[in-house]
C-alpha cells in the first residue's frame, strides 16, 4: 500500500520530469534561455530522486519502487533521445 508521502514523492518526480521535457524542448527550439548545464542539473536531480527506489534508499513500498524505476526509465529515454538529436 502506497503512503501519502510516497504519492507526493511520485507526483514531485513527475513534475520534475515535465520540467526536463520543457528544458529539452526549449533547448531544441532555441526559444528560451536554456543552457546545457540546466538540463544536466535537472537530469542529476531526477537521478537522485529515482535512486530513492534502490535498496539503500528510502524504505518505500514495492509499488512506489516500481513506479520510480519506471519514471527513471522515462528520464533515460528522454536523455538518449536528446543525445541522438545533438
């Protein structure tokens, strides 16, 4: 069973992913003042958050751990896509 703080953590990670998507789109479009360091910092932040699902991380439910791993894979997919477009 997922606890309220775990749901909040997942919601926070999802918002951070939306921010990464915006940064990548803005970088590609050249419309916003986005630097490569901004994107790297966001990727690092997301990596730290999704690593909380690791056994050494927070004691989270299996459901939350699975969701964090899924979100991590989504981030890595965005990173691979971004790298292939550079």
